[in-house]
C-alpha cells in the first residue's frame, strides 16, 4: 500500500511538473524552460514527492553555472541578512538571502525581478538611507542593477559591466572619479597616470605573447565574455566600491595578466 501511495505521489509530481513545463514552454519567454528539471532539482525514482522540489546545490552555485560574472559583481547572496526583507522578497528555508530573493527564476519579466521596484526604490526595500550615505558616492554606483546595460547597448567593444560603469563615471559630478574611454578603447582615469585598455579580447591579445593563460587569469580576475573590463581590475558591487581586486604594490595587479 505504501509503495502504491508513493508511486501515485510521484506520478502527481511528474504530472504537475510536465504541466508546468508545458505551460511555461508555451509562453516562449520563460527562463530555464528548455532546461532539464533534474539539472537543478532532485530527481530519480527514489525521490519522494516532498523531496522533488529540493535543489541539488546552492542557488549561487546553480545560477553561477550560467551567470558567473553576475555572481561575482552582483549583490552578495547566500547569507542570513541582519534585517528581514519586505515580504515581496522571500528568504530561503534556512533564512538566507539568495538569488531568488530578488529574482523569480522561473519568471518571464524583464530581469526576472520580483515586485515592481527598481533602482534606488529596490535598495530601500531592505536598506536604510544611512547605509548608503557612508559610501563615497552615496551608493549611486550600487543602485543601477548588476545586469543593467547602462549606456547604449550597441556600444562598440565594451562589455555590459563596463558600459554600466561608464553610465555613471563618464558624467559623475565628482572630478576625482570621472573616467572616459577614448576612441582607442583606453580608459582614462581622472588624476591618474594609470590608463588601460578595456573591451579588448584577452585571448586574441594573448596570441601576441607576453600574457598569462586566460584560465589562470580568471582564477582572480573577471573577463566578461573573454573581454578586459572595468570589473577585471575593480570590485564592482561592494561597500568599498571601486577597490582594486589585487593590490598594485610591486605591480602585482599587472602581473596577474602580463607575463613579463
């Protein structure tokens, strides 16, 4: 009798999953609709109906398989927040803030965002104003969304993260942090002698020699879509915004890429 009930339970779960998948597939716009459920959720004949919805790993690990750059430069996740977010932004069963706190991972809305808040309003759903006032730029750099395309999405050579950086830094009222990118793709930092190319394909550059292998570089630095980016050297989504990923002391940051 128990085996029969278990079998019926699994049939119900599979039927529900198939109905959900068919419904989502019909929309043509739903995230993960073409993926196998078992790539993220427990599956197999020995899995109970109660276990079928459980994930096979942390959301950070699962989402990071397709969005490795977003995991590194987005809002921190996988931890228990000091204050409980608004009800529209659920924590997981452990009380942790995860990717799905802000994103509806099986949704179809722009950015898969939960609720109707964006930018500063989204930040204030969890944080008090004082949290941002303590930052050098008042938190402006953190309030544009970590997948925002910032300036013109058709901008040549620049990756999505550098375009986002330039959307603020190219017109910032603080002259100390104004940055421009010239026609040769060189990032010109205000008040600094350190000017460096962005938007360059790292692998292509490496063929000329004098560079470390990409797989070695990416152990510490971020190369979105294989391109040199603002976030290759600077930490993006941090309280200490803009801090270098590796110190420049004794040219250590340079040697992360350059094999001289």
